[in-house]
DNA sequence: CACTAAATCTAGAACGTTCTAGGAGAGACT
DNA sequence: AGTCTCTCCTAGAACGTTCTAGATTTAGTG
C-alpha cells in the first residue's frame, strides 16, 4: 500500500469547527490570556476531536519560541546517554522539547550544530569534543550555546571539576598504600589534558611516583598500550595502580592485565572514570569517578533557558568498588 | 555576558545584496533550473559572504520538502548507534538531514514520534520497541513511517531474519557437539518472541535439547537468572551452551558463569547477538550473530524516501569468536 | 442612562521560504 | 513586420502560526 498522505488539521480547521477566529483559537492553544472559559473549552474540545497538534515549524517561524532545544552528542557514549536522559527530564519540567543531533564518524560536529540551529531550536546544549571554539563562539551570536563537559572560552560551559575527580582517585589508591601510579591518558579527547595535569599534581602531592602513558578514550588503544607496558617492565618497577581515562579504556586495560596473568585488585588495581554502565558490567566491578549527571544536566538546562552566560563546575564523586585494594604485602 | 541575538541573514538579504529578486535567489539556493550562470554565481557569492543558510522551518513549511528525516532510537543501545551511523551515511548520499529523537526512561515513544513529526520531518524511521502498532499506523497516514527491527502490521518494516540468525547460532554449537542448549530470552523486548520460537525449532531440528529461561535484554537480569540456574542444576544435567538474547545479556551471563567457577568456552560456551562493541570488548571475545547494519540502513532509507510500503528482511551472519568451542570430552 | 474600564474577540500583517503565473527580451522562422 | 519559442527573471500568494492593534461586548460607576 502506498502511503496516501492525509492532511493534518490546522488551526483554521479548529477555529472553523468551534466557530471562533483563528486568532482566538491560537490564544487558547498556547494558553495565553484573553479568552473566556467558555470559548476555551469549546476550542479545546474541537482540537481534541480533530486530533489537532500545533505545527512547530510555523509556530517557531513566527514567534521564535519553538520551545525546543537542541542537544548534540555522540551516540554510543554511555555518559552522553545518561546526560541526555537527565536533560530530557529537565526539559519536561520546563515544558521544552529536545531534538538530538549525533556527532560521529559520518557527521562532523559543525554540520550537526547547523542542522540543529536550522531546525529552529531556541538553544543548543552541545557535547562537542572537537569543534573549533571559534565556530561555537560565532554561532552563539545567534542563539545561546552551552558547552557541556568541555570548557570553551566565550561560551558558557558546564563542566566537572576534573582536578577534584582525579585527586579523589589518586588519594584513594595512595591511601591504600600504592606508591607507583600509572595514568592511561585520553589522548586528544575532551578533558584529557586536565586529567593528565591533575594526575601529575595529585601524584606529587601524595608523594607517589606518577607516570603518564599516552593512550586514548577507547578500549582498544588502552589494551595495546598497557600490554606493551606490562611486557616492557619488570614486576618490581611496575606500577601497582592504573588510572584509566574512562571506564571503556579501563575495560581494555583490564583485558591486558588479565592477559599478562595478573590479578585485579591484588596485584594491580584499576580505576575508571565516569561510572558508566561499563563500570558495573560483567567482570569489571570498577572503582570509578562518577560525574554528577543530574547536576550537570540541571545546570546546562538552566544556562540554556534562563541565565545566558552562566558557566558552572560540578564536583564528581569517587565510587569505590572491587577493582581497588591494598597492594599485596 | 548576556547573549545578544544577532539576526541571521535571510533570503531577502541575499537578494538585495546581489541585486536580484527573492524568487530568483530562491531558485539559485535550491539549485532549481531557470537562472543564468551569471546570476547563479553572483547570488552564491553574496550568500557566502553573508553567511546565509536557508531556514529549514520556513522551507519545509512552504514546500513540505524539508529534506529531513526523523530517526527514533534508544540511547545507549550499541546496535542503535551503529544503525544511526549507517543511516547518516545513507542520508548524506541522498542529500537529507537526520534529526534524532531518543526514547528512554523519561520520554515515551509516542511523544518522541510526535516531536519528530511536529518538527517537520518528511518521514520517520523508528526503532520503537513498545509503541502500540495502532499509533504508528495512525501516524503513517500523515507521512511515511518505517519500523526498523520490528515487524508491525500495516507499516513497512525492515527487519533481520531472526529465524536464520538463531538457526546459525544453534547449528554452530550443535555441530561443535553440544546437545543441551539454553536460551536466555529477551522477555518482552523487540524480536524476543521470534528468537524464542526460532530457538525451539532450531534445537529440535538439530536433535538437541533446548530450554528457554525467561530473562530480559539487560545484563543484570541475565546475570541473576543464569546464576540461579547454575545453582539449581548439577553439572550433569546442565546445558553446555548458552545463547543470550543479545551481547549485553551475554556479558551478564558471562559474569554468572565466572562466578560459578566455570570456564568459557571449555566447560560452557556462550553466544551473543548483535555483534555490538560488547562482543569485542574486554574478556568477552563473544561469538555473536551480526545483523547486517549497512543493508538494514540502506533498505530503511530507501523505503522512507522512494518506495513507501516496501518491507524487507535481511540475513544476519554468525561471527565466530573465542566463546564457543567443542565440549570437553 | 451615559460614560468608562475591563474583558473578550477578530482582522490582517508578519515570519522566511517556495511556487504559480506570467512578463520582458532575444533570436528564429514565416 | 509579425509571431513563436526560448531563456531568464519577478510579483505576489501561500504554508500555519503568532502578534499587534483595534473592534466589540460586558460590567461598573456615578
């Protein structure tokens, strides 16, 4: 069966059916003041009967109030999914809709940003790992743009206090008695630089020896890098605690550790980052740094809707699980 | 700094700057015929200088050709992410944009569908696990709706041949010599019913004993259910091959197997479904049934754009990895 | 009852595009 | 010259809303 496109009812249809003007029907539909109770109920009933739903294109074209905000994220990132879920909840409370754009292999970030803007959103909340800041600053002259998880000069940014997160992780393992620490970094990923710097500082502060191994945000790179490290070092010189850039990388690291015949956490312990589903998953039971998703979402939505220009930083919280313990005597 | 919204350039601005009418500028911008080469380049240059981008709301309002299609999916599902990526590629080739709507804890599927429709998409491709068919059928009177991975009467559906996938998995382990098979099913998840039925048939056909254990599409349920099974059975009566509903569930199953002190694949072997990133992840090395993402995406896009009403079924492919082997003698 | 204030309603322009219908010029052919 | 057929261009309506400004009704007051 070919699809015969049935025309959807318009505001004019509703007005005609309820015997009022289009303007009044509009007033009723958007809940503005200036209509009597009687016409209100008449119009609403007609709308319900016809199955009328306002056309958000026309609405936003005319009023520049689409009550829609755009969210750019990477699919397949558990943390992004969590944030999106929390943002949906926030949007609900404010009577807003959310439209998503996915960055990924086949869609560069600028394009995603433009698609969202062209679709008529009132603001964009973006998880843009790589988009040049200049582009965001430029776009922010047209509408509010909030950068989530990444600090961008000139753009309100809602981020986690990376230094605090790394510090919690480092001091946790240091207090357990570990003195040789390894950080598998995130390469050029978002926040990788801050975590790298924070790691060096925190290790020094804890009187531990901290080494950074260049890696990346994925499990494959972490696996390869750590395997080489384990092959190239003797047990005596080896680090006894590994801080991965994120949970995914931690799983890759875990694979390398298992392959080398070492036991977690007795011989080497492992800390992830993000406390995503990976951390709780099979085998892993990862100690991980949890970002405050709810607070991040709330702050981002608030910045997008009410307080343009309000950056904020949110404290993470270390979640201790089974992948960290005292070093074996 | 509050954000001073700078007005974005309109087609009228472009027309004025290049000394032609709005209508002609429109012709040039959308690449229609009826403009001389000279004015074409003049308009294009003016547009570039002003940084003009067409307003897709106005465009789609007027022409009902927004060149945008809506995609509804669940965030955090690796398979959905893969499909989205492939669909983006398809959309690119057809000069279409994609906007996403996420179903999830805080956003029911009907709402997502409506948001996409109201945003003016020309068609919707939907991964709707639970939406009542009637709603989709109703919406499909307004615009083409394609159901992906789920058969829905009255709606063109692009799906995987579940029976074939399960058959490949079952006959693989049967040929390895396993005769007691267990299926951790997907509960009420999409395609769960088909896989359940196919499992029973395939097991019978292979002269194997097939038992179905009610579970769900997540790793936690699979873990719990399998742990109880392993505790309640003796090694002699136990199944030696487990087919999980998907890779995520397989990881949960894996956790239960490890906890019971059993070895994969020597003592018990494990097959996943979807061949998602989970299957390749740390520890897992899962044999899994790969859905043909590229073909599914292409068929869905084709159905959405060109051939309303064209359902299709696509063959999956078993990917053999390290989690399956001959039973120990 | 006249006059004003408030409440309720409506006509019509506007948002930024596309599309229809037609006009102006330039050759080409009787 | 006239007529035809092209190609190139443009005016203005239309899409479905919101919004401004004013019209009409109702209620309130002396």
